[in-house]
């Protein structure tokens, strides 16, 4: 049986404005809205703005990212931080710290699979999200294994027949072809800055078949780096506001 697409999911939410919807972002530092965000929105914030704007104010976003965590840490706190809120959909973004702390691929896959199973068993939709590309030239040797952790998410998406937002698929070609400019959307070797987060937000929104976020600041800079990325890969197609308006009728 085919899984419901993210487009169908958001359309269902849009068609039922009297039914509350809860979306949880579950992960580590690149999900958490914290001091390291330097006062800027991150990808989850941008996605939340677009969901509430283009689906409805009946959508509630809960950020459950915690800096430094691994898949094992997520498993330990999933009841408190996810299941207790009875979410409709959970976006899981994890793997960087698993790589850094020496977790094996097998351990990571087993634990992440448990996280997915628990979400499904509690009648929520798990969505796996891969990271952006790291600045490998600035990272320790152990991070050369990181692409294998990314690939586990793709494997589990197929095995569980669940949606995936494959950020790495779009960020890696930019890094590979234009590392100097790519480094300018990174805060450090392991985290994107506000421009990188905005691009992640755009990709996440397009994955949900939503229009791009409305950027009141850094719009020109974001557009510039998005164009650089588009030279290296085929990004998800932009969704027009008109098409959303028509779907509401």
C-alpha cells in the first residue's frame, strides 16, 4: 500500500479547518530553536509559518529539538516529548551526533527504526528528514561516514513506506561543485546559518506542496544562494500561491 503523500496530507488538513493539527519537529541542534540560531528563524520555524499561512491556524507546531542528541536520546524521551502531545505528524532529523559519537550504522538504523515504529503505533505520520551537507574539509575524520547515516534515512523511508524530506540530496551537489560559496550558508562545519536554514525551509515547504516562505529580510541573499544551488541540482518545483487559493475552493 502506498503511503499518503505530504501534498495529500496538507490538503486533508486544509479541508478540515475545525480539526486541530499538531506537527512536531523531533531532533537535535539543527531542529532546536535556541541561542545558536542567533536570533533567526530556522527551517522548522519557516515551515511552521507556511503551514499556518497556507493550510490554516488550526496547525500547531511544537519544536522538540535538543542540542547534542542522538537517535538513542530521541528514543529515551519520545513518550514525554512526542507521544504525550498526540501529534498528527512528526519530522525526525537526527544523525550528526550519532556519527560524531561513534555510533555504528547498524545501531543507528535499529534505533531510528524504533523511533519510527513508536510514532506509527501512536497514529501519527513519521517523516524522516536528512541533513544538509557538512563542511567535510572542516570536520574530523569520523564524519566521512556521515553519508552512510544519511542513506539509512532513505532506506527506512522505503522499508516503512513513509515520506522523506531529502535535504542532503540538494545540498551535497552545491557543496561538491561550489564549496567556497557553499561555506557561506554554513554557521560552522556542522550547522547551517540563517541563509542555509531559509533554504532548508524552502525545500521543506515545497516538499509539503506549499508556497515558499515570505522572507521580509535577507530575501535577495537567499534568492542568490538558492540560484547557486539550482545550478547544481534540480530542486523541488516552486508552488504558486494561486494554486493553493484554487485548492481551497
